[in-house]
């Protein structure tokens, strides 16, 4: 596969991981039908599969280039299909984040339920929670300048701004999604230093739990202060 000429250059977005910054990677793409021979010492027919070989070109200095050899039984008979299969593989980053949120945030591995049906019901709820955290994290990174109402309702963002800015009233201008996400993450321990990058799912998970309590109190207090007192006397 390495000896084959590249079919084309394909662009993928590589997310931040640890100290590695997010970047745009240019991958040379090669695809072909191949046969996998039986291991040494074993007999059997060759297994026909399709191979997709992607290698990063023009890698930034001090960065290990991406190099993927994908083998699939799903037919790859065109360049478009090869790109589609490669795109499937890049989805693993999001899947890993979702699973990490399930394990570290929802603590799904610590569930002590005695019946499978109860575990399935619990997992269904935890998956919704994990997906919402992942969705917020993804929105904050991909459309940071979108209005915060793309995720938060009015009570949520107003309570968040009052609490984190230490103001008595909510601002008239709603914040950007990035500002709101970072404020939520600060409730979960995110410090926002230059070297910290964008918030992760763990601090968002903790921050959203705290925000639930803050919003509950916000609604109680705003309902109390908006109650009207009539000066009319009911004479009967």
C-alpha cells in the first residue's frame, strides 16, 4: 500500500489531546483490494478485504504524523467510498469522549444493579446525560461564537451570569456559547489558564451539576421578587 501512488489528499480535523494542540491534517489517501494470508504455521485460504492507507503529509515540527492502515470487509470500490470509510474511523475520537464521560462522569462501571432490565434503564438515562455533555463540549469548540441559547435556556444562562459575575441582575446581552461553556466549566474546577486549552467533559459534568442547583435557586428568588402586592382593599 505504501508503494501505491496516492489517490488524493484528504483533510481531517484532529482534536486537541493532552498537550497536543488541535490541527488540520492533510492525509494522502490510498485504497485497494488486498488479500490477508494465513499466519505463519497455519493453513487456510487468503481473506479478501479492502485496505485504506492514510498518511499525514507536511506534519508540524515535533509532531508525530498520523498513519492509519484500515482494513474492512465493507466494499471500497471508489474514492468516495474510501473517504466515507475513513470518515467513519475519525468518529472514534467522539466515541472515546462519550465513553469516557459515561465512565468518569456517570460512573457507569460502579452501578450495582441486580437485574439486566434495571441496568438497561439506568444506562439509557446515563447515555442521554453523557450525550448532552458531549454535545455541549462539541458546540463550544466548533461554534464558539454562537449565542449561548443554542444550548442554555434563559433561566440557565441568566443564573449562570449572575452567579459567576457576582452581579445582582442578569446582563441584557446574552453571552456567547464559548463564554457560557467556560463559566460552567469554572464551576467544575476549570481554571482557564492559557495552557489549559478548552474545557473538557469532566469539568463540564461537575459544572452542570452545580448549575442545576444555581438555576433552581434563581427561579425561586426571581419568582419571589416578581410577586406583586395589590394596594386595593377588598371591601367584600
